[in-house]
C-alpha cells in the first residue's frame, strides 16, 4: 500500500469504511502489523466499536465491586453507558443506563448504592431488576408499566469477573470460558475480596496498540526494570524461548500447587482467552519491588504464598495477574481512534485493613511504574504509525507470537462480524 492509498482511505466516509476494512483485513499478510487506517482512522474506529465492542463479551468489573443489594457500577462503552447492579436475591444484572421515558441517563456516578433507580429528570422509578415501578399519574389510564422496564444487557459473572455483551440479538457462547474461570478462580473467593485501589490512565493511542504492547515482553528488558524484578517473561512452558531451567522451576512449583488443589495448567479458548499459572522468579512471592508479600491476609482459601501469577487474558479488553495475597486486573476501554482508557484495580481480602495488613503505596508501586512506561511506549508507537513513512512491519514469531495471536483474532473476528 503506497502513500496515495493511505490518503484516500483516510478521507473515505463511514459506509465505505466497513467495506474497506474488510478488504484490508482479507488482504493483509500474516505476521505483519495492521495497515495504518486500522490504527488511526475515526471511521475504522467506529467499525471496531460496532463489530468488536458492541458484539463481543467485554470485561467491566469484579463481582466484589457490587457486594450487596443496591450496589452498582457504571461503565461507558463508546456512547453506551451500562449500569451493573446487584438485586435483593444476589443476582448481578446489567442494563442500558437509559430511562425509558425520554432517554435521560439514570446514574451519573461510576459507583454507588440505591434502593431503587430513580431518574432525576421526571422521577420515573425502576426496581433493581429493571422493572418500572412509578411513572407519575399523568401518563394516562391505558399506560402499562410492564412495557417500559429498563433494557437489559447480556451479563455473565464467572469466577468473580463481570462480563457484558451489547449484542442486540444472541451473545456469543461464553459458557466454556465461564466454567474455566469458575474453576480456576475458586481459590481466590472474589466475592469476599475488595478493591483496595483503582487507577485509570488515558493513553493517546489506539486500543489495539495498547493490547499489542501487552501481548509481548520483547520490550521488557529495555523498559520495565520494576516488573522484571519478579516477573519471568516466558508466557508458559510452551513458549519457544523457554529454557530447561525455567521448565524445571515450573515443575517444582506445580507439585506444591497440586498438593494444595490450586489449578495451574494452561487452558485456552481459541485465541480469545487463555489462563495459565506461571511461577515468578526464584524466591519471589508476588509482584512487589522486593518480591515479598504486599498484604498479610492471603486471598480466599490460599495458604501457599508462592502461587506465582495466574495470568488471565480476555480479548478484546483485559489481562490479569492473580497472586497469593492480591490480584491485579486490567480493563481497556477505547475512547476514540487515538485515545484509550486503561483501568487497573488491585484486589485484596475484604477483611484486610489498609495501613495494618497492606500499604497502598507498596501494593501499587510496580504496576504504577509499568503502566506509565507502557503508556509512553504505546503513545510513541501511535505517533510513528501516524506518519506517512509507516508501513506494516514484521512481528517476531518467537518474541511476539502473542501479538500475532491477538492481531489474528482481531482480523478474524471483525471479518466474521462484518459478514453476519
């Protein structure tokens, strides 16, 4: 593709963008980064939002964030605000955060607690199951409350992770992932955890560049000294770079995990989801600056402080590190073609007391540094891609196989959804 082609694509209108995106993805050569418009064109971004973020399952939070009746969180996926709330029976549900009267936004806060959901505009009132309870006395005698409940959003809680899907029809099958997460997350008992800290940063980069950066550690030696104090960069024992010493270290740790009934084997569901427990460096317990515990109370039923990190990938918008005394979960939400929000949450046992059992500064230190470093890398990547000098470049099949998997998943998923 030459410079003239890129200029033409940049100014196509949205209806043309859908067909052009399909053509670009269908004609791309394997193991190459994507064509420029897929990283910076606003019309292509709109296609991403419609074909990925409005049709696939999106990670939005943890069940411990809505621990009791009436607790809610909200998340914005593009222009779609979604309300996630726990009802009196303990069920976690999701609804479009839109009043059924004249469309006003119901809940402005990112989190809160309510008895019922009341629209501030005209006081229409909905219960925690989305049923309309009150619409005033001026709607006429034939007005039927049952016809105006909140619009539901597909919602699934699995292993403490809350996923939503904005698809208008049936959502993709999530049951295989759900069963795996329920099994692998059981030792952590997320229902009895809490968020000790939450931080959101804005990155001036396309969401795919944020994911690509996460899916490889090719850059780690040069960029992440804090992270590499504890993290072994190999993805698992099948990593083509994995050494015999690393494999032996994994085998020793696996014996202890099995004795405690801690799931650890690699499980994948296509290219979209993978779960694997990997040891950290010898003598390192968790991802802190010194490798020692960040919290004196371990998660759930865990007794062994050396659980390494259970790495959980969920495309398109989450990666996670589950450790013995705390968990770190990451959420990616696109804002525009060149702007992305990355939210990090640190979870600890719900009975852990700040300043007694854990120190927030110590808990966050490694990932604060790593997130800032990754932000700089992604933004620099975006600036280069915006240049007329950019053309798709080759990925390393050893160091960047995770990036290849992500881009292949993205390409296949967008094409499939465009065809439907």
